[in-house]
C-alpha cells in the first residue's frame, strides 16, 4: 500500500471498475487510503476479485451491481454508498462502452445504449453524488483522446459521447467551484484494456503513433486520477488531461 495515504478517510466511487482501467483506478485510490466502492454490470466474480485484492493489501472496498445505463440503478448505488459511509468525497465516472460502425449503419438502439452508459450514467451519478459531497469533493470523468484525434474510422458515436463529458465538465465548473468541488476529465490514449487490447485489431495501426512507443496501462490513468483526487490538485478544475503517451501531440 502507498505509505503516504493521502486520501485517508475519503470515500470514493469508481463506476465500471471490475476490470481494466476502472479496476486500476480503484486499486490506486485504495492504495492512497480511500475507501472505494466499485460498481459493475455483469462481472460479479471480477468485481469481487478487485475487492479481495484491495482488502488483501490492507484497503477497504465494496462492490455494487449497477448497470451504468440504468438511471435507477445508478441512483440506488450512489445512495447505498452514502448511506453506508455517510458521505462521498470522490466520484470517478469511468463506466463506458464502445459502439463501432459506419455512421449510417449504427443501429439507433445501439446509439441509445452507448448514450445511456457513457453520458447519462455519468450525469446521474454526478447528480446523486453531489447530494452527499462537501468542500474538497472531486469529480473525475474518464473520456478519450479520440476527442482530440480520431485515429481510426467507425468511432463517431463513441467519440460523441466522450466529447459530451468534456462539455459537461466545463459547465459544472461554474456551479461547483464556489462549493470547493473540482471537476476534470482525463482522456486516455491507446491503453491496454478489454476494450482496446495492446495486441488487438487496431494495435498495428495505432502503436506507431504513440510517442513513447507503447500502449498505456491502467496504472498510467490511475496515477492521473490519484493526482486529481488529492489536495495538491485543489486549484485544478475544468481541465481536459490527456494521458496518451504523446499520441495526440
């Protein structure tokens, strides 16, 4: 565990954290001292494995089943965390899905689903968390470097949803700044994950454009979340932080 424990006594929620980037974020926040609640949709075994790993390292964590595309489930999950721990200090809106396809061929129901998970889920989680968040609170959205550089075709709808998070961040700043709550969006570049594996179908095309010569890892994004969640980032708000190995430089 991190000996600095800079997030000791903080309560954090990380949505969609049973695997990949979300799991790495949950582990890092727990290592920093936070009690972490992770949500998951359909992977209870993976979610419990993340919790067990955090607890084995001396941290505190719980897992809550909640489909990020269901406003009712999201509200219930956030309310459960607030009721159990008495407050919410950090919200990381990480849950996301991808729908790829030619713009004219994407099914409308698929569009509705990605919008529900990637945008509405983040808005609802934010609304509910703010009911239990005081001065020093942190809201962190996980976007995508695709909003700066669309590296391949078929991702227009996915990019739309991640761009919406950036706009939402900037709007929230004016509402929440006076309350001492910061809001930022982290945009990962190509990062090894279930959605975009380092040996996946686009890796040969994408990897040469990464300045540092490798795909990112979940811990790279988690380190940025750790920074924004801490006191040292109290004057950082409304920002789009690219964690992309120079991919969009």
